[in-house]
C-alpha cells in the first residue's frame, strides 16, 4: 500500500497527496468512470456535471477542503472537478452506489477498540492509500482512503477514530456536507462528542452511518439527507453496525440494499459475547472480522462485493493494524500509530 505523509497548508497537503499518488488517482478516476458507466450508464462527463453541483457549496462553506482538492488536482495533473467527483462519489445519483461493511466499537477499561471490514469492488484495492496529514492547530490524522479522497477511515493523534457504513436511503442535499468530507471533519475533532455535535449540526448530504469513538466515548451517527440519530453504547460498551438503519428516521425509506446486513450486525455482537466478560484482546477483536458464516455474504465477505481491507484500532494506544485483502488471508499488513502519551 502506498504511504503518503503530508503537511502544511491545505493546498500544500493536497499537492503532496496528488504528487505522491498520481498513478493511483488516475486509476481511481478510471475505476469510477467504468463503474458509473456499467451501473448507471453515466459517462464521466455526466458524473462531473453532478459533482459541479457540490463544488460551489464546498468552496464557499469548507474552503480549506476545496483548496486541498485543488492541490490534489495540481499534483496529480487532473482537473479540480475530477477530484471533487471522487470526494462526492457517495452522493452521486442519490447515493445509489454504496460500499458495504461491518463495524464495531467496544469501550473497556483497558482499551477503546474501533474496527471494521470495508467491503467494496476488489479492483479498487490497488488504489488504497495510507494517508497521514499534519496541519497546525489540528490533530494529526492517519487514515486509509481511496487515492484522491480527503477523508475516510482511521484515527488521529487525539485518539479520535471513525468508521463508515454505507446506507442506501434515497435522497441527497447538496447544502450539507458530503459523507467523505464529514469523515474528514470528524478526524479533525478532539473528541467523539465534538465530532458528532459538529456533524449533527451541519447535517450530512446523503445516507451513511459514521461510527465515531475516542478513548472513552463511542457514538454511532446514522445520517440521511434529511435526518440524523445517534446510537449510544450498549450495556457492554459496544456499538455495532452494518448497512441498514437501526433507528427511526421519519419519512425515510431504507432499502436495506444488502439483505444480509441484519445478519452481520447480529453476528458480530454474538461473536463478541463469546469473547466473554473480561477484557477482549487485540487478537479476539481481530478474530471477529475473519468470520465466514453465511458466506459469501459473511462478515468476511467474498464475491462481487468483497472485503478489501480490515482495520482494527485501539484508540487508547493510538495504534491500528490494517490488513489488505481478506483479513483471513491478508495480502499485506500495515501498522499505523501515534505516541499515546
């Protein structure tokens, strides 16, 4: 996996990202060009037209993010609108194209575990990037993202981490923050509570579950283009989620697009119960995500939609282990971390 470390102003961060990941970004654009053409008959020029509807609001409301995208475009030799399109790919065509996953946060006395399998189309695996961003006045971020996308799954030096579950509930609001920018906003926060307050205040443009945790608090934020609701931890300090809404959202129709989604969230909770009442180990948490019951539609998923990477974080230790490919048979293992002192 390509590792990219960036620092400085938003434009400098973006240019460093774009320059280091030029090949990956070009492949990423090719990947989504092909995907949108095959699944919706949208040519890339049509995708760019949809992205243009977001670009003006991003530039005026979150100018630092737009500047970072401009820097990525400059470094990678692409247009700024190409990069905006990658960053709003969840919102394009009303969120009809969604990646699956299973996520879990578990707060204990010794640990704050945050983990997930990210399930997506296998060809995109080659375009993953381990991206570190250091900016003055903000926690340093370490995340796994798709090349050219400025926010995704990971944690920061303050011990705040995020995971993402796609939800397919139709609707998009271009005045709200796009999902991947919402993940970046959370990763710039100093606490899970601050992150969730920010996101529920500004609203998220399309449906998603954003699981935010820090060293002591876990909050599952379910968002649609019109609503938000927060899942607190259960009696054992856990929040688990997959790809359907768990809470009530007035006037929102959840397609439950992956029919195995209820099974996976129930399965990960059942398996965590089997770890016992003591402190779960790193190996125990990791073991939850290799489960193949109900395959191919298992927690460790195979088929057209496949587990592309697994990440397990311990936010108290400021440490993460990323397994690229199926976590039961990883192709590469990457360790991320900060000094937890």
